[in-house]
């Protein structure tokens, strides 16, 4: 997997976490700058040990689906933390 593909996977995981949150909070989601929020979440996610472990596991196992799932699980709490929830 290239660095660009990893970036796409991270963005997809964060986007999925945002979509789940937005379904629960549609009024708030409508007024939030999704791109900026996604960028903040990606930046925070990349600085976690969980992210580094997920990437290391991917490089070891080459399992893209597993990487996406792990990143999605990590992204949700970070996103909610940034939103103050």
C-alpha cells in the first residue's frame, strides 16, 4: 500500500466516524466544516500509538480491510473528543 493509499484509508475511516456522529447530530453536523474537522482528526489520529500499531500490523499482514477497521475504531473517539462530546 502506498502512502497515498494509506492517506485515503485514514480519510475514509475518519469520514465514516463523522457520518456516524452526523447521523446522531444532524443539526450540529450541518454547521461544522467537515474538511477542517477531518484534517484535525487525521492529525490527532496519526499521533497515537494505536495508529502506529495499526500501520505496523498492516505492513506485517497486508490486510487493508483490517487496517480500515482499526483506524475507524480509533477515529471515532478522537472525533468525539475534538467535538467536545
